[in-house]
């Protein structure tokens, strides 16, 4: 009988593969960000930073986009505000709502993270071939969206 560890070493399931990919990308992204002057960020901040828009975005939208609970996003927003990466501003289209907007430091981090992620993707596209990488990425998007829709159809979040 094989153990789970043995099975995951030779035939990892989707969750194990997704986790390995996420953690490996996060390690490279956040260590490179740290080298470039953003050493106060943690991988957990990616749930907000990955979806932050230069013109701002509502916290409820950040929660939906990231798949995180609104309370968790609120904590991350508070942390990033203290660190100087973002600020809350009134939403001109809805006076009751606030927009989460990047500061100058936040915009610089966004540009740097985009450069790092582009380099990571370029490296994989060069290794697999551009067409094969695009097919892989398209299929991964399909699987991810199908899984999220399946979870959403059960009333979960």
C-alpha cells in the first residue's frame, strides 16, 4: 500500500499541484520583491495586491476576485494601509462605499510585481514553447473557473 506522501511524489492530485505552483511562484515573486525594496510584504498580501487596480477597487470586489472572505481582505487592507501601499478613498459612484487605491509606493510595487511575473511567464513559455504554454495556461484557467463555479453552485465561497 502506498502512502499519501509516496502518491503525491509520483502522481500528485490537482490540489497538491496547484499548491506547489502557488507556493513556488509566491516564493520567487516575494523574494524578488524583497530584493527590490519591498521587503515588508508577505505572500498573504497577494490576495489584495494581485487584484488592486490603479483607479481603485472595492473591498467586496477584492474578496470576490481573490476568493477570500471579506473579513480576511479587510485585515489585509488594514495591514497594507499601515505599510503605505494603499489607502481608502470615497467612491464617487457610491457615497457609502470606499475604494481601495494604491499609493505611489503601491503603484511602484504593482509595476515591479508585473515585471517579475512577466519574467516568470516568459521563462516558462521559452521552456515549453509559446504555443504550448498558451494552451497550458488556457486549460488551467478553464479548470480553475470550473472549480470556482462548482464551489459557488454549492453556496460556498
